[in-house]
C-alpha cells in the first residue's frame, strides 16, 4: 500500500494556541471533574483549538440552520479518501459503511450483530475501561488474552482465548483495540494478519476499535484491520473524534469487510438516528480538509513524547515508560515507586494532578497510570513536577 507520511504543514503547534486560563473556562469533563487546583492530564480530550476547516463547516451549518437529521454518504466518502491517501488503503467501500452515534455505541451494535447474550468476547488487557463496562452491560462474557511483557499482542494467549471461547459451541467475538489504548501500541501488518488467520481458524468475529488510527508517531504506519489478508469477515469502527478533538460532536462510522456486509445490513435503522448531523459535518470536514492541522498536531505530539521521556528520566527515574507508537496517551509503570496498585490516587491526593487509574484497565493495570500528553509543554512539565512532588 502506498502511504503519505507525516507532512510539514506550516500550521502552528496547536498545543501552544490555548492558555491554561482559557482551558479552565471549558466546561467539558476534563476540566470540570476535579477542583480548580487539580491539573487534569487524564481523559482523552486535547488542549487544542479546533481545526479551522471544522470551525468553518460547523459555523456555516449553524448559520444556515442545517441542524436536522444526518443523511447521505459524505462522511464515509471523506473517510475513504483519507484512508486511501493516508494509509494506502483503497478497500473502504462506502456501500459497506453505516453511521453510528459514536465508536463505543457502534462497538455495541457490531457485537450484537455477531454474538448473542452470554457469548464470549475476547479483549486484550490492559485496555480501555469502557470495553469491560459495555460488554458487561450487554450480558457478554469477557475472555482475556493479555498483552505480552512488551505491550504487544500475545498470539499464543490469543489463540488459547479463541479456543476456549468457541469450545462451548456458541458464537464468539474479539474486540480489538487498534491502535491500543492505553499502551499506544500500533499493531503491525504481520500481527494483524496473524489475528485474522486465527479468527478464521476458530470462527471468531473481529470487531476493531480504530478510533486512534490517525494518531501515529513519525515513522510508524497504521494498518487498518480490514486491509490485511483474511480479515474479510471483520468489522471496524472509525471516527475523526480523537484525532481532531471532536468527542462532543457525536458521529462515527461502522465499516464492514466484504464478508461482513450481510451482518452490517441488519443494523437496526434507528441506530442511524443517534449521530449528530452537525457532528457528521464536523467529522467530514476534518477528514477531507483538516490534514494540515493533523500533521501539525502529530509533530507536536512527537515533541511531547520526547519531552515526557526527558522529564521522567530527570524527575521520576523510578517510572518505567516505553513511548507509544500511537495515540496521545502514555502508559507509565509506577510499580517501582512503592505507591501500591493505584498510584493515580496518590498523585491526585498529594500532587493535585489527575491521571487515569491503572487498575481500571484490567489485568496488567495495577501499579500503572495513564497520562494524556496532548497538552502544552508547560502543562506537561508542571504535571510531571507535581507527580514528583507527591513522592516527597
């Protein structure tokens, strides 16, 4: 596949465009969950202004009164164009897509299409906490295939989980996080091909959460799951939400491989009522016109990854950290600090810095924290300083 790597966009560093005082005026979860003396480096919101094409598209829609129900295929066409240019993937067929309210609600609907109540769903902990929450609420049985010591897919553990999942004769699925949250691991084409081979061998249906797909470090290629050999019966959820900071403008796309088109066609019609029409407009503009802004963001994230590594080496040498290949999240192993299973609670109480609690991510999460590095270098520096101060 021919890909276009990160480009020099000429856009300014988006993390330097919003002051802390202005950020504290925001009313979203990141900035209103904790008291004002807490520095929030937790939930997946970025400290950036919106890309200008997104602002323009939304403003034009509001000026026109274009705030009705979503319709058409513009979002899917924009994603297909982005995938072809960015990842060299020309297999995203617009006719095999469906608009869903957001990625996790889309995951729920895809899991419903390929499994029934009580059926097992394989996950790879430590992994995004809502995977556990949504699956439990759906009455699905969680089967774990933990990541290996390097934070990558353990194919031996995965095959064993598949084998056990189908042993009872029911249907089984694998909810794959790609790129992986919280480790930032970007699965390779070889790894994903191995997953597809195992899934076909055991009759397991793969549902891939690919919400962080555009957010890869320099020199790292994202590989869409549906692009690898053997993944024809897979399903994917994609969105511009994470890469362009659009979580509050709800819209995502479910994408089916050629062998899963029949299931996707069974998606209840009312699911398409959930997305925001203005959200669809925003995501479409991001994918079709916001790539220069994205490239500036990616360059800034690369800078912050290096800065975080330097800050940890200087102030928290007891923390083990492998810079992520993707996402804007850092997975920090704090077990050497002697802070117990939930170091985030200590950093919050003593340092007044909010991080995500490692145990929430399941097996392998104890003693860890997840840090959101999508912020200014100054805020990131202050966050690590507060973490270090909590040890005093």
